[in-house]
C-alpha cells in the first residue's frame, strides 16, 4: 500500500518509520536539532504547499528521508493504521543518527 503525502508524492507504507506532528516535534530542542541536521544532510523533502503539519520519516532502499507535509499526522496515521505498527520505533532505531 502507498501513502500519499501531497504534491503527487507517495511512499510505500512499509518504508514509513514514523509519522510525527510538526507542532509537537518542534517543541523539543533535540527534535529541532534532528530536523536541522536532516536538512543539512539533504534528507528533507518538502511536499507541503501550505503550513506544514507533519513529518514522515522513511527508510527507502537503505536511504533515510524526512518528508514534511501539510497533511495532519492523524490523517496520515489513519491511512496506514491497519498495515503498519509504529510501536517500538524511535529516531535512533531508525538509523537516522548514523
């Protein structure tokens, strides 16, 4: 199953590591640093036409990607809830800090 992120961008739902709410993500210093580092490393892909609402972390063929989208995290998570279990994942487990 594929997950539509906006701007004609889809990812394989099996490659989704986490779906995070942008408001909650930007509160913590560590989270802001993660986003900054991911952007510096060229891992951030913005698919938001409007105000970003969520961040989707993916591992695609061994390559980490961070998608920023204006679709809410609740809507995105609801789309993949039946086929993907997000429990047990963290940024460190996903290999984003290699």
